[in-house]
């Protein structure tokens, strides 16, 4: 079994930032029908305040701001990591301590940008600030200033964004427990 402290030695990161107008992004990379169909398949659907189903029109987020700064963090695995195969338990440890670790490291930077830009940052995946989301018990969010939508949850097409804006392909772990060359983490700030 892989040890948590081994995971940071399995990869390095590369950060690429691109800025588009929100109008351009919305016209080319937002399709709420597609993202909602995917979100409905997720176990967090309607169980996390950052996730759909929403009471408000989330497409209005794209109209409130002029620009979107897209931040791609590529988690590039080492040759040694790519040569190994991992069981499901090891893969969860690797994902939690690479992809989610890098997401969580970026949050404080995005919170600062959100304040500086008077904007709204968009995270990746569901909000994991609380161990158990209050939405499960039909209660309001305990930390609304810490709960942020992902790009997908408000209609952003991450795969299309990666390929057309960054020239990158979304990669997945294969069925044999082999890591891809890299994993992509896309977050953003609307401003």
C-alpha cells in the first residue's frame, strides 16, 4: 500500500493561466444541459450546496462579470509512477493527495484574487469544506463564503475548455490501475 507521504514524490505541477472575456467563454464553452446531465449522475447532486440542483439561474454568473481567468494545474506524474499499477485503495490515496491536495493549495490564492478582483472564484469538483454538508439535512450552508461552485456546476465544459483554450486533453486513470501522463485541475476567477 502506498503511503501518503510518498504521493508528493510521484508528481510535479505545471500551472498555465489564460484569460478570456466571459462573453467569449459563455458563447463557446457553456452548455448547462450537458453539465446538468453529468451532474445528475454524481452522488453529490442536490446533496452539496456548491452542486446542482440550484434555485437560482446559475447562467447569470456568466453575465455578472467581464472576464474569466482560467487556471489549469497539470499534475504531471513521474516516469516511475507511470510504470506502476495501483489498486483502488492506492489510487484513492494518490488522487486525494495529488489532485485534491493541489486544489486545496490553490484555494487561498483564489480567495485573494476573488477579493482583489471583486469577483467570484470557481473551484473544481464539489465543496469539501465541511465533513458533512448541511444541505443533506436541509439546512443552510454554514460557511457560504467558503462554498464555491465548480466551473461545471454552472455550465462550463471543462473538456472543451482544456482542448480548445489550453491545447490539452482530459486524461483518466485506466482500468488496469495505470496513471495517465497527467491529471488536469481547472479552476477560475470571474471578474
